[in-house]
C-alpha cells in the first residue's frame, strides 16, 4: 500500500475514534443529567434499566474508540516503516491513558448515580 493510502487510513481511524469519543461524552452527559435531575425519584426497576443501557452503550463506545485508536497506531507504525524520518504523534501509551481515563469516568458516573440515590445523612 502506498504511503498516502496508509496516511489516509490513519486519519480515518483517528476521526472514527474522535466520533466515538464525542458520542460517549454525550451518553455520559445524558446519564449524569438524568442522575442529577431525577435519580432520587426513580424506582429500582427504572434504575436497573437505565444503568444497564448506560453500561452497555458506554462499553460499546469505549471499545469502539479504543479499537480505532489502536488501529491508528498500527497504521502509524506502517508509516514510520516507510518514512522513518517523519514525526507521527500517535502512541500506544496515549491510547492506554485515554482508555483508562474513559473507564474511570464511566465508573465515576455510576458512583455519582449511587450517591444521588443514597444521600449521606448529616
């Protein structure tokens, strides 16, 4: 494959990851808004459904974004083999950090819902 084609695939993988991340941020924001506004008024069955849907879609989007980021790194490695003198900012360390922080945000969102549903007595 030509250098330009691999570069195009790397950019497309990066764009796909950014799209997944944007949708994931929207899902997380929606979940947090629901938790804050009506979380303490929901019944147990409603919470189960909301949490299941949140975990399901957040996991799908997390997997999609991290997969696209790791695919981008594969393409960048191919580009570096063709042109070792060029600089490419993608790395697996950054991808692992993004994946880990995103996972922590998902867990923090669930904790936020828990805190809204079970307020501490003062």
